[in-house]
């Protein structure tokens, strides 16, 4: 493949990405492998805000939950609480595992 073809492919990908972002807004709240949280909003429908939580497995994302809200503030509050709860539980699990392994030694 020539450099010109490669450049055209990148231009097409950029155009598709620009078109997609013009139609919808995605705000990423957490990028953790086990807790990937994003707020999804279709600009043409002003009253729908969706909070999605994904779990990344290898090259794929598995949808764990999807919750719908009527405004951005509700969605942001819920997403922040979801992130905080996940990391609290994650820390508790790690502490329990360390305690278990410490007793085993």
C-alpha cells in the first residue's frame, strides 16, 4: 500500500470520527480495566443521558450496566458514585486478600 492510500485511509477515519462526535457526545469517567464508565449523550435528543459501565476483557468490552437519566447532572452524580463505590469495594477486596495471605504465611 502506498503512502497516499494510507493517508486517504486516515482522512476517512478522521472524517468518520468527526461525524460521530457531531452526532453524539461521550464523556469517559473511568478508564480502569474492570470499571470503564462513560456517559453517552445523543445531541439530537436533549433529554436522554446514559451511564454505561463496561468491563474490558482482552480486546473486547462487556457491558455490565446501562442506566438512563433525564439530565447531565443526574448522570454525572450517578457515574461519580458508581466509580467511588467500585474503587471502595476494590480496595476492600485487596485488603482482605492481603490479610488472607498474611495468615497463610
